[in-house]
C-alpha cells in the first residue's frame, strides 16, 4: 500500500517550504550564528507576559466569542483608527485569529472560487502562494526587482490581470526584502484594484517596523476600506510570535464569511494570548518604540556592513531583513547559503525560498544582537574574499 | 547624542567603527564626540557589572538610612561629602521622606561594615541617627538581571 498516493493532489502540488529544507541542514550544526530567523530576538515585554499570568490566575481559561474578546477587538479598531484614521465596527468587522497565518488562510478560503487567480508579488512570505493554492485558487506571481526597490508596479499588474483575477495579495513592509511601499505607489495599486474590481488582501504584520517615512495602511486609501482585508497581528512589533495571535479587519460580509470558517475549524484564538494582546495594545507602545529603535540601529549596521563587503544591496526600510544580491559570486542562493554555513557557520536563508524571483539573493535577518551581527558580517566578508 | 550615549551605556566595548555604522556617521566624528562627552564628564565612567559571588569572593553590602542636621549655607552637601569620601561608600543619595541620606556601604565581612557604621559614619558631626539594613541577595543591578534564566529559544531558521 502506498499511502502517499492517497494524499490530496492539491496538497501534493504544493512544494515543501524551502526554508524547512534548509532548516534541517542548519539544525544539525553547532555554534552557528543565525541570521535566518524570521522573528524578533526580544522576548515578549514583561508587562505583557505578566498580564497573561494574571489572567490565568483569574481563571481566563475558557473559549471566547468566535470573533475574539470584544475588549480586544475594541482595542484593535481603536489603534487602527488612531494610526490610520480608518474606522471599523468591532462587533462585525473585526476577527481575532491564530496569527496572521490563520487570517490569511481564512481570507483565501472565504473569497476564492476554484480557478480564481490571485496576484502575488514576489519575493514574498512563504505562505502566500500555498494558501491561494490550498483554497483552490491559482497564484500568479508578480516579479518585483531590486531596480524597483522590490515594489509592485501597476505596469506589471496590468500585464498579468485577467478576467479570472479575483484578488491581489500584498505584504509591505515585506518579508524577505524589507521593502516598503510609500503612499503614492500604493495609491496607484489602489486605483488598479478599483479599475479591475479586485479584492486586496494586505498583510501588514510589519507595519510598526517602518524606519523611514510612515506606514500607509492600504485600507486608508480611497475606496479601499471595504475592498481590503487588512491583516495584522502582534508577533513582530510586540515580539509575540509564539503566542499566535493576529486579526483581520474588513467589511461585515468578508469578516462574517471568514468567521464562519474560523468557528468550524479553530473556534477561537487562545484566550491566554487574547488577554496578553489587550495588554500589548493598552500599554505596549513604549517597549515597542525601544525595540524599533534597536532594529533601526542594527539595520544601519547591516546596510553599512554589506556595502563594505561589496554586496549589492538596496536599502531596506521596513521589517527586520536585509536582502543583498549574491549574483556576483557566481553561486546560486542555495549554494551560497550552504557554503557559507559550512565554512563560516553563518545561517541565512536562500532567496529562492520566497519565490523564483528571490534567486540570486539571500535573506539576512537582523533580529540578532549587535555583537552577533558584527561577527556574522566579518565571516561573510571572509567567505566572499576567500572565493574571489 | 542621546542615541550614542544609550549605545555606550548598554555596551561601551563597541568599536568607533561599529558605532559609526549603527549611527550612520563617520568614525572620526563619533570618536571626537565621545572624547568631548568624556571631557565634559557627561560620560563619567565606563562601568562593569561583576557577579562577585560567582567568583567566590563574597562581600557584604548594607544600605544605611542616615538622618542628619543640615548645615547653614551648604545644606546637606558638606556632610554628604564627608561621607562619600570614604572608599567603603559605594553609593550615596539624598532622599525625601523619613530620613535624609541613603548610604550604600560595601565591606568584606559583616564586622567590617558594622565597624564602619559605628566608628566612622555615626560619629560624624551632624549625623543624628543611622538604621542599617544588610542586603541578602542581589536580583537586579543597574538594569541588569544578575542570574537571567532567559535564553534564545528560537529555532535557527524560520520563515
């Protein structure tokens, strides 16, 4: 009996995450400096952890509403209103999810009819295309380039849009490139979405980690509030990755549909994490500001470091990644990453893990201590010099 | 300037080149500013926190509440100086509330500290009374948790 034959062809059609493959190699090694981690090196600020402990003492251990605790939804919409001047009704336009990952899956399943096409700019987060495929849709990669600062342009989108196109899935500030989209560039994308009557799923999990200019929330653009499913969460800015807590904001029809799937598959996000998230929203700005300042220092160190090493690299302005080109070394991304790991014990992620257009680049996360970053830069320099 | 000072306060062993990269400035410029800050005594001293207990060299620390009679013209300053000149005194603060000066004294043994309080501190003219508290355990010093159990628990590669 070959059990593998019994697996759904849709699941079989999805390649395993490129990161996972690389992880297996790295996990075997000791004393590795890892710039391969897509999460903060800070632990969750103590006041947030402490509030969760207190919540447990008070008996917060039950299910919550499918939508999530109302107090949390109220705090979420309050913050979005405060930051971007977009208004949502916390009772029917907000859904608390198990991280943005779940919210993304729900959004796809809620809107896709089998065969629908979804435009997905690349390089981008590993789940985007997979979630589209799992929901029965067809992901259409939209290549972004270093020359364009890894921003998606309407020219490219116009070339790829078809009558089957249902939605556009964007994630800025971007993982893995660190690219941001300024307001004027987003406005053009918004006009494009209106013109073709597309739904926009905007993953803004790194919104608070923007280092130059201010983040523009896609929903805040003209005609975009109802057309957009806004995804955000607590993982990155509040250093709460393991809590698995995020949210979706959109019109009542979309949120209602997503909630329907959520109630049958997840029921609700863990109450412990919801309690902590309330504390994060109420009192978390100051610790967040401090972490933001530290990331920015490390970002500058990495940009300067890459420049000294001589790797071509555009200046990332968001998230905590730098995405240098390694094309001049003549190696593929995977070769570069593997060789660097083997000879210098520095782990980073090959760019092609984030889509074909990531080939020729590597993702370095600067969610690591300054001393580790400096040491890693030295090793990368030694590695490159030894090969030239 | 504030950012540079914060970076130095956190780790003063960083090279000028690294600080310059972090601050997006020229190394010579950073070096010059550090020199200026040192000369102006804005940077008073570079400090290292050592867990002496781990070295096996235990010491005794006492916090002493001191009530004093302030003096005409100089207030508390003159008496404070007479106290802080003693090398045994690690920290000295003027406080509001039930007493005036908080003196932190360190000695090798309990006897050393008691001796200092009895013979040196309480006999200073103007000292009305002292209340000595011995420190039992240090959990956190200068913002640093002495025995921090938290470690990096992240996987080495994640998306």
